[in-house]
C-alpha cells in the first residue's frame, strides 16, 4: 500500500508530508483547494508525464516521493531485482521535476528511466477518474483482467509456453531449410574442400608443434656444421694429435739423456694431448646429439607450409581447419540427409502447433465462459450505481489462425449505456460520470484479482444523487477490505464510509502567496467536514446531526 507521500514545491504545495493507512481514506475540501494537484503530484511520482508548469512559481525544481509497503512476494519486487535494484524494505519512488522541463526518476535512491518508473508505478497504483489519462481502460489489459477473474493464469501460461515451442520449432525448420539451400549452392565446393581437408587431416595444435620442431632443426643445422669442422680438425687426416703423440714419445725416450731438462715440456705436452682427446670426445658426443635427418626438416617444412596454405585458402587460422572440415562435412551431411531431417522438423512444427491449438482452443472456451460470468457479476452492481438500463459487455473475438503468446482471443470491455443504443468500447461510449461508475462496478467485481495494491478514485461520485453516492461509498468500502482505497470526493455519503479522512485546504503564507495543506482529521472534525459537505458554507445543527447519522450508519 501507499505508506507515505512527500511533496516539495509542486504548484500550490510548498512542503507536504502525508502518512496513509490501510483501508479506505477520503480526501475532501472545497473546490480549488488542491485535490487535483495532489493527484497530479502522485501521478508524477508514479512515472506520469512531467511538465515544467508543475514546479511552484519562483522555484527551480519540484520533487515528489512516494513510499510503498509491499508484500515480499509482490511481482514488483521481482521486477526490481531483474533491474539490479535492491528491494529490501519499502519501495520508494522519487521524481524530480525541473522548471526547464527536465525530469529525473529514482527507485530506492537509484536513478532509473521514466519508463521503468512508470512500469513499477502501474503495478503499485491504479488511478481511476473521469479523465481517460487516469482511467486504466487500456484494452491491452482487458484479457489479463478476464484471466484473473476466471483464475485462468495457469492456462494462459501454458499457452504462452506452447507458443514459444511453436516459435522454436518454426525457427529450427527455417534455419535447416536455409542451411540446405546454402549447401546446395556450394555442394561442389564443399565436397572438394572436405576431400582436400580430409586428405590433409589437420590436427589441433599441429601448426605450433611443427613450427617449433622446424625452428629447432634449423638451429641444430647451423651449429652442426661448425661442430663437424672442429671434429674433423681433431680427428681427421690433418689432426695434430698423432704428430704430437709421436713427438711426446721421442722426448720421453731421450728424457734420461737430457738430465731433467725435458721433464716440464713432457708434462705440458702430455696434458695438452689429454685435453685434445677430451675435446675430440666431447665433439663426437655433440655430433651424435645434433645428428638429424635433413629429410625430416624437409618433410616438416612441407607439412607446415601445406597447412598454412590451406589456412590462407579457406581464410581461417590453421588451428580452425579441423573445425571447418567438420562444419563442411556436416553441411554436406545435411544436404545428403536433408530431406529426412526436413521431414522430422516439419513434423515437429505440426506437433507443436497442434499442442498450441488444443491448449489455446481450450483456454478460449474457458475465456468465453468467464466473460459471461464477469458480465453477470458486473450487471449486479450497475442498478445501485444508477446504471440499471446499461449493459457491461466483454467483447471477445477468437481467431484460431491468429496465434499469439496470449492465445487466439482479443478481449475488450464494451458498454451499452441505454437500450437501443449502439454498444461500443467503454472509453468511447460512456460519459465521464458513467465511465467512473462502470470502472467502480468492474473493480468491485474483480475485487483483489488483477488489481494493484492501491486504488485511487478521483471524484467518481460527481453529478450523482444521494442514493447513488451511498452505493458508491458502499462499494468503495467493500474494495477497501482487500486493497487500499484513496478517493477524492464531494459526496458526504462516501466520506462517511472512510477509515481515514484527509482535509485539503489553502492557507495564506504571506500577503501574496498561498499554499495547499493536507491534514488528517479526527471524529469531531470529520463530522464538521461532512456537515459542510451536506449544508454548504453555513453549517447548521441539522447538518451536523445528519453527518453524525451518516457516520454512525456507515460503520
């Protein structure tokens, strides 16, 4: 329900804070006191159209904040979570209107679009009045209201799910037909490409492995030549080792004759020969390690260049060649086995449509039964609202070929105001006062089904007599047993039914300016206000007694 409304600098309102209670609350006051301004401000907070003229004269900005106490399982909270808005505690809608015409919208202090604010506001409050911009008579909502009245939401959801299945089956069939057509156009190319890629047999990651192996062999090839030359120098025909070994032996034979003179050269020469032998052994090991088959390098390069050429030819990275081959093979498979698969998909579409048609037709039958029941229930409310010669009609048109997510039915609420007149859409046929009473009869019939938690009625009792006003008040009180009801009224019979009463009046704040004030009033003040509504400007004791009687009778 609407828990609180805070208004700053909107038309005649400078600063206003109002707390609301559950049940039925009336807003009364003399003409021009600001009742319409209050509703305009609430409408702004709910996402209604902004207007620079709403800003109080002399101010740069006006602001309206509405706080709602909403059940934890209310759909609005799911919508907030879907838009990443925290929904703990109250739901607070805020709208700032600048004097230059710009507006800003907030939900729980998070900036949002005006459209989201309006969507949330519509779920929280319905405003009904004699003006079509405030009456929720959009035919787009009538089918949902009919389903809510008949408890057909689950049936409607099943139809929606079946419709999605039809769309999915249709799409699968359309996509498959497109693939077959593309495959037919490219069949020769596809077959040649699949044959080529199958022969090539590319493997995932093969290019990287081949490139690394090629690089390694090329580096080895460069080093192997130098190692070979070094080994040849120490091991080949020109090796100095045999000559040095022979020289060492001759020196060793003559060492005794030299009297120690050759000891040092012999030692050094022996060490040199040992080092050369070690070097020759190391070079032999290196040669073995760098030994590779040049044909392997050639084959590696041929394979790598063939893969890269295929990648360029088919305009894909080499690593994607296996997947490309599989896709092309699948396209050929679709072409070869296309007719069989096409037949299965066509059968799936027919089955999905048959399921939808059965569910939609059953739902349509229940909707027609529900339409008759709703007409009968609304008809019971009309006589007391001085619409005894009028008819409420649920215009339900069904077309089995017009499949939609909501079924095959189009629903719109029509009325016939008098016998012999042409029925038509409620908005076009009913006058302002009649429209308000039709809406009230409809809302009472729907009770808490398909209703926002807060209903606002703007002077729906205008131009009616005492008996009709009494009937309106009685029905508003019935509605208030299930939802919060706020009503702007000039009828004392309606005001007497309320649990809460807010008095709207103008107050001079200086010599040149006035401001609208809204104050909750108690029993004594309520009696005085209802007496004023009965008697006019001069309140008599008889009016007070009548007011007391109305209040006592209402409760």
